[in-house]
C-alpha cells in the first residue's frame, strides 16, 4: 500500500495536474499544438538529454550490457506488437501508432522517479535508467519518425526529417564532451539547465492540449486497440524484459540488481514521444493521446505490482 500511495502521489497526480491544465487551456484559448510539439522536439528534449549524459558517469561495461539488453528487448516487443497488429487487420497508420505506443515508454519523467523510489536513489541503478532514457530519446527521433511516415512518404523525405532532429547530434556530442572531461562555459551550462527543466512540464502540457483538442471520443475499434496497447506496454513489457534477461544470462553475467533495474525500467507507461510524433506528423493523434492517458492511469496498479514482486 505504501508503494501504491507513493506512485499515486508523486507520479500519477503531478502528471495528471499538468495534463489537466493543458486540456483546460486548449478549451479556452485553442492553442497551436504544432508549435508546442516543435519546441519539445527541437529544444527541450535535446537539452534534457545533453544535460543528463554530460553530467552522469557511466562505465563502458555497463553501457554495453544495457545496450545489448535493450536491443533484445526492443526486438521482442516489436515482434509481438507486429503480430497483434496484423491479427487485428489494422491499417498502416494504426499499426505504426500501436508500435510507437508499445516500443516508446516514459523512461524520463516517470521512469527516473520510479527508479529512485524502487532502489532508494541508488546511483548504479540510476545510471542504468539514464542509458535506457538515452535510447528512448534516440529511437523515437529516428525509427519513430520512419514508422509514422513510412506509409505516406518516401525514404528520401523521411531521411531529411530524421537528419533535422537535434537529438541525434546531441547524444554523441554529450558523450564525447563527458568522455574527454571537456568543460563547457557556465552561461551555456546554465541555459541548457533551464531548457532541460522545461521539458517535462511542456511535454505533459502538450499532451493535455492534444486531449483537449479531440472532437470526438472513442469509437469501438480505437477503444479495443487502446486496451490492447495498454496491456502490451504494461503487462507484456515487464514479462518480455524478464525473458530478455533470462536469455542474456546464458551469455553474460547480469546480477540481480541490474536485472531488477532493467525490469522496472520496462514497466512504465507509454512515452509522450508517441503523442509528439503523432502531432508533428499528423498520424493517429487521438489514438496516441488516449493510449498515453490509459497507460499512465493503469500504471498505478501495474508498476506497483512489478516493484512488489521484484526481490529489491
């Protein structure tokens, strides 16, 4: 019960308040959601990623182990959601939206606090979460963009959009500067810190604006698909994470603490990136928004359950 109340009070309620503010302001002022989306993609998200990678020390061995796990886990998720999408007979846009809802999860403003709660602010497990967050920032800005556009644009157009995303340059830059212990001017560090702090609030507010701009509710097929995506993200996700770790233990040493941190990282709800992608490229915006809302609400039960059953 203590974990349940902590997740509710410190994760779900703060997210809900910011989302609610976005809904109300959209209904009153009819805000420009595309401008908000571009601010998140081109400004706040890259600043957050740079700030975390530049200031966090991560060993090469841990980095490689987590990346190997992440690759296996993402392939397993992709195969499962693709099978489900084809069995459902969904069109290209809906299948892409469901893939993004399952593959891209909230490793930042939800995953980091949950990691701190579950592992009592353990520096080692936080490093694992930051590596996951790095990949969950990079993939939506590469594969995610390809996924939502593949059914309506050619590769040359998609490649041009991907290469315009700052995050794919920010990640290697931050890693190089950190690796060589290169100092950056204090005025730049301060500016990046301000922009980094603005990401979470702006992204949640953008989700609220999108929900507030929805003209209709669920149709039956969308309701079923949102439910399926929620189960795949919150239930199948941790189970696949456990399976990936089980397989990797045949080839490498993964201790129980690392395994627990990776499973917890996989249990969080759908990322706001899925909404930002849907808005930016006008593809299944209502489905993406409803899935983020549904998974965030349901995670109150599922995340608590995952943490309860792990030996941590």
